[in-house]
């Protein structure tokens, strides 16, 4: 089957989390749950590299808290699709690191600040010292999985950003990324909006990788996706969220998991994407989202140029 563009899948092993980060509207999740083994098996059978170029194990929970973590990792071995994982780093114990090494291509740890007070406010309920020790262990242990850091673009994190970057680089961690947009997830972030121009300037100044490039396999497929979807929302259309219950969600900003458009047991990714491409906006989700209409022609061109620059730097 020939597809005009490939998408990223966001797979949520659990909607439960051990952190209480203020930027995450977790109170919107009414029934946090764990993914079942049979659901994960079904998802793996649905993943076709002709349609999916990357699977990010993330969602709105912390994957390392899942009691079947080792079993789920084993089920991924030998699969042709690329798997990445996002974690807050608190439970990245040596046994988990050893088990995921070589199965997960990129382990991305969210880290807000080297400043203990800032970290406690942003990554609430986590032990900064323990996370930092786990990062050092991961950098030393991982031989086949690349370790990366997702730097939090919240205003209180930015004054200590140079020191945070300095400490990470001192540990030998050089894959440092940041989003040029603080996503208004569930409409909860209006008081923390930052201009993308400022964040892009910081990304450029510190030599970081812009996270908006991680959800498209290339400029040509990004343009194809933008042209073929009648609803011009690039973030929605390049990513397919699969919840811990196995439901395909309309958008990853559906924090409450209320807008399912299919289920892995009955619907293929191909059919689900075709269904979504014909769907209009959902006012309760889209009217308050700061990503809606973000990527018009000019912004899309700037992102494409940045993508090519990033590829050139990586190859140099």
C-alpha cells in the first residue's frame, strides 16, 4: 500500500503518572489506567513502517511506572518500526536501562532546570538529585540507545537554561531539544504563553534541536500532509495518539480522552487516518488550542528551512 506521507504514533502505556507537573492538566483524566498486554500486542500488529515512521511511548503517563514494563519492551524486539520513549527519569533504574538498551532508539528525558527550586516547582513530586543520578547512569550504561533531554520551555526555567545546558554537556549528554511552543494542552496554559520567536531564538543560540522537527520524516512528506488534509493543523495530522485503553484519539491535546475515533482491536491505522482527514474541528478542543492555524504557509516554510538546517548540522 502506497501512502502519501507517514505519521508518528504516540502510544500511551499508562495514563497514570508519578509526577504532579503544573503544566500538565492531569486532573482532566477522569479514569487513569494501565494498558493491557493484549492491547499492546494489538498495537504492535497495527504498526506498519509504510505508514508509521516513529512510535513515541509517552502519552499523559509515565511509561516506567507500568508493572509490565519489561514484558512490553520484550514485545518490541525485532519490530521494523522505530521506537522512542519519553520519561521524567525518576524511575530509570539500571535494570530498566539495561532492558531497553537497543530496543528504544531514543530515550528522551524531560528535565526542567539545574536549579533545585525551579525543578521542584516544575517537576513537582520528583527527586531532582535522583533524576540527575539516573541521567548519569543512563549516559554511562546505554550503548545502543541514544539519550536525549527535553528542556522545558516554561518561563521560570529560562534564566537557569545556560547552567542547565552546561551541566548536561559536562555529563556528555549532547542531544538537547526544546519545543518552540509551550503547548496549550487542554486550554490550561494561557498564563504561560511565550512567543515562538523568542523560543526559536533561544534554541538557535544554544544549539538545541527544535522538537517540531521530530514528528515529520522529511520536508516533502510534511508538505504532502499539509496539502492533503482539509483541516490545516499540522500537529494534529502528523501524530496519532493511541490511549492506554487502545483508543485512537482525534488529537493528542485531548487530555481527557473524550474523543475516540476508533480502537486498535477493530480499526487499522490507515482507515483511522482516512476517517480523521475528513473530520472537521472539535470546538471544545480546537477553539482554545494555541496550535490551531499555527502552521500557515509562512510558518510552514520557516519550519521547513529549520528542518533542513538541523539535518545539515547533524550531517556535518
